């Protein structure tokens, strides 16, 4: 490889390996998500499964309690380990361990207190998961979320010591084990609390295993040292906030809409929405490996000053995905219409209008993946993440208002289209600024359009003169 740039061979090899790695994780996620729908509907009625989805969404908000500290700490550890400052990396890891442990203690105490004082049956209009079974289900789901938070410390540690491929592999295997545990629990008993307890048991086991594995891989770094913990936490506060926007927006768009649809339209409609959303996200699963690979490669190219090459690559990928995504969306629509009755055990019917809206949402999302990869690699994603969080909250609020008028499911989902249009403009304009690409200037605002118009007029006059 020459110092002037990346060789074609090394570039293609890196892209191929990264694509395979990301593709494996996404394939595992797809298997788990698609298998869960027929699995639950085989043992439960549609209404019971809908109530489970509603209950599962509520404690999931507890996962936001790490305040982005795990991601910020992992990035800081990577920098310190790369610079050979192992003691500093150890101090950072100790800080995030103490922070997450304290958060977990508070969450567990709060969960127990809330479940003891609050009668969940009075707050949630459920008919199949009720009474003590409802309380036990919420308790075990809360334990599962807290165990995931604890496990996220060890995942951050694996990233911090440069073991990202192993982290991805372990996460994929654990996801399959979770699916197996859920299937075993459902086969033994139809009780939702037992299924939630099985899920919690797997996640606790994952936390313990990852802790031992991390200690085996990098014993010196993971040994707990309390000295300097507060100083490290203060240093991580600001960067951690930058990572908060993405999980908040995701929580609003996923768990938030699950709760809204479940409360507004009922458990049966929630199953229809959840199954349709899962099917529509196939588009993301197909195109995310491309985005992840581009983001990693873009960081290398930007670091080496290969802006022109990256600009051409971005144009080519944006055009290719812009053409392929609508075609893939149409093909997915036809496929899902054909297989949906068999996939859901004929217990619910596909809402065509709602599914079309969800397909359009995912087509728009996929269309800005190349641009988002560029701004992420250039660390210019703060504006995007801020707009995403605000627009997601506004969309959920708008859908909640629409629900008061007893509108159908597709109408409640229309604000999601506005979110994706906004994000497309933000991502594409950001990439155009990073790459100084006039090809995408149409989304860079009136000032940029006026500048281009003036330059074009000057060139036209110069030619005539």
C-alpha cells in the first residue's frame, strides 16, 4: 500500500470483511425477530401476545438510564489503549462500572417500590395478563433490563480493548439463546411471568459470562480501582450526552409507538402493527451492512484526505440505493402480502394501508444511509441526532393527538413519514457539506442555491463574452 492512499485490493478486502461481519449480526437479529412472531402466536392468542408486547415496551425505557456512559466510556478506552495508557483505560472502565452499578441499584429499588405501591392492573387496561401474573411479569422484565444494563458494561469493555468482533459474535449467540429460552418457557407453560423470568435468567447469565470472559482477556484493565472514579465520570459526562439522542429517539419510535398503539387501539391492533413493523424493517436489515461498511471506510478515507474518491463513492451509493430501495420495498410488499397469513398463524390480518406507510418510512430511512455514514464518520452527526430526537417526540405527540379522534392505524403512523423526510434532508445536507458536493446542494438551503445560481450566471456570461 502506498502512502498516498488505499490500494484497490486492501480497500475491497476491508469492505468485504466488514460487510460479512455486519451481515452476520443482522442475519441473527432478523432470525430472532421473525421467529418470535409465529413462536408467540403458536402458544398464545393474538390478544395475549399484544399485551405481552405492551408490557415488554414499558420497562425497556429503563435501558436509557446509562445516559450514554457505556458508549462514551468504550470510545475513551479505545483511545487510551491505542496510546498505550492502560492505567487510564482501567480507570475509565472502573468509572463506568461504578456508575452503572449505582444506576442499577436505584432502578431495582424503584422497580420494587413502584410494583408494591402501584396497582398495575388499574393503570393498564389488560384482560389476559392480570393480577399477580401482571406484577410478576413486569418485575422479571425489569430484572431483564437491569441485567442488560449490567451486561452493557462488559460489552463496552470488550469494545474498549479492541475486541469488537468478539462482542458482536457473543451478542448474536446470546440473542439465539434468548430465543431458545423463550421457546422452552412457552412450551412448558403459557404464563407470561415464566417467559419473562426465562428472559431475565439468560441476561443475568450473559452478564456473568461476559464479566469472566473480559477478565480472562484483559485482567489488568478490568480490575476494579476506585481511585479517581469521580474525575473520570466528570470527564465522560459531556461526551456521553452526545450518545443519548440515538437511544432516546429509538425508544420513542419503537417502544413509544408500541405503547401508543396498544393503549389507543388495543392488543390485537398492536400485534398487527408490531408484525408489520418487523416485516417492513427487512429493508433496513438488507441495507444496514452497506451503511456500516461505508461509515468505517469513510473514516479511513477522510483521515487520508481522499475526499474526491469518497465524494464519488457517496454519489454512486446514494444513486444505487435510491433506485434499489423503492424496488426492494415493492418486492417486500408483494412477498409479505403472500406469506403474512402463514407467518402470523392466521390469527391477525395485514393492515394494507398501515403496511404501505411503514414500507415508505423504511424506504426513506434507507435512502439517507449513505449520507448518514458520511456525517457519522466525520463526527458531524450532533445536529442529525438532535433533530431526530426532537422530531421523533413531536411525531409521537402528533400520533397521540390523532388517536383521540379514533383514527385507523395508518393515520396514526403518518407523522413517521414527516420524520424521515426531515432526516433525509438533514443527513444529505450534512454529507454535502462534509464532501463539498454541489450535486446534493438542492438540500443545502436557499443560500447555497443562490450561490450556485450566481456562479452559473457568471460562467454563462463569461462564455458569451
